């Protein structure tokens, strides 16, 4: 990897909890990476098992990075940075862990006789196509391993950088199931730049959806999260849905914002500066927990239905109360994931389950 023209620091010796060997810390002299440190570590495993009790619509994940430079204020993965003795705010965005050996470790794990070829989901927490992937290029090696072992897989991302690997995706599609989804919560430029400051333009993401579908990669969109008063204007939602339909999106799902753990503090602090007029409304909406009240969740779901989203359905409360995040996510993540057992409403998952996603 040719970083010399970008490298301004490489220091050995930083130790992260859970990793035996010290990390090499790098910084890059690039506008997108200023004041950001990248911790190169060697992971013992590439595949992360998601406990059955989590009720996620998949059992295995791969996450080549921890932390995310997209800096989305609502990101539900922020609290996981605590396991590294970092905070869920600025550190999550500026202290990025890079598992430099993931492709090689994955190949060894897929080769094991005990591996049954189960569906593997990527992008379930931090985005595998965030800025640093353009430098480390870990995903091509991951896709090559999945192709060679004909392993069904899916990816969720906010970045058109996924198109760089389109030839590999097509090779995988020729031998097994593969699905993709682009997260596009909004098109409005002001709301986008404020809430997702370092993500690619939403319209570029829509173009990526169209290109992937033109090339035979089933790709949908996830309009998530929908945030009351910020990106839930019916006309804006209709614009996204119509653009997704025009792009050939294979599914269109949407979920309301949920604020678990430290995410609440990060989001509310941002809200006080961006939309102080909404602070009281959000305190009322989330007074009883991390999720929107059922009537508000149903209203948000109907936005997509009214906008013409073919895959959207109102989130109805049944005795078990399906969690809307799981139901929407299941529609996005490929054939194997869509056939998973229905997710059930449970309290916020314990730290062990959240950590397992990494």
C-alpha cells in the first residue's frame, strides 16, 4: 500500500483493550483525515458471531474498521467505542481501528471444516466503505474470499465507493447470493450536511443504487433514520422514494431514530445547536426510552407507504411487538437474511451482544 506521500506519523506502542499486540498509529496528510488517528491492529478473527438472543436477522458479521469518520450524529454504533477506552463522541469519529489482516484471517476461517457457509453481513455497524477504505483497500480481499468460497453475503453502506468493487460483486453474484443496500436518510442538503457531515452526497448514493442494479446486483435503499422535524417532511420522503424507484431499488425500507446509551447525549447536544426549537419535542418523544412511541413509529412508516415505497409496510404492534429496526433491516439484506425468523421486541441489548457485532 502506497501511503508515503500521505503519511505524517507512524508510531508504535499504542495498546487497545482486547488486543494483545500494540497498534501502529498512523495519520494521513489528507483533508478528510486531518486530526484523525488510525490504529493498525492484527485481528485474531474476521468473523463475528451475533448471539441468537440479539434477534438480529443475521448470525455473522465482518467489520474491518471500528469507529467511523462519517461522523453521523445519530449513529447507533457510537457506544461500542467505549470498549476501546474511547468516548462515543469525537473519539468515535477520530480514533479509527483498522484490522489490517482481515482478508487473510477471513480466508482461513472460511476454509475450516466447521464453517457451514452461512450468510455474512457487512456494514452492520461501522461503514466498511468509509474514507479510510480508499487507503487500506481491505474490502477487495474480503470480497475475493467470499467469492472463492461461494459464501452468501450482503453489505450496507453510505458510500458509492462500493462501485469500485463492482467487478468482484458480479463475480460473487455468479456463484452465490449477494445483496446490497445504500443508506439514504435524506436528500435535503442542509439536513444532510448537518447530520452526516463526512458522508458522500445522497444523490451520488442514488446513482450507485442504479448502477449496481443495472449490473445485476440486487440493491435497495434504507431511509434511516427518519428523524421527526428534521427529515420526515412528506415531500422530501416522496422525493427519495421516487428517486429510489427510478434507480431500480429492489427494496425501500425506513425506520425511526432510536437513541440508545451515549448516542442520546451526542444527538441532543447536536440538536441544541442545529435545531434548538426541537429539543423539547425530542425530550418528550424519548422520555420513556430509546425508541419512538408506537404512534410516532407508525406515522413514520406510513410516510414511506404514502410515498409509494413498494416494500414498505406499516409497523403494527402485535403481542410480541416486532422491533422496527430489525424488520426494516431484514428487507434490505439479501435472500438468506429475509428468510430469518421474525425479530422480537426486547430491552436494549446487553453490552456483550453489541460487542459481538464487531
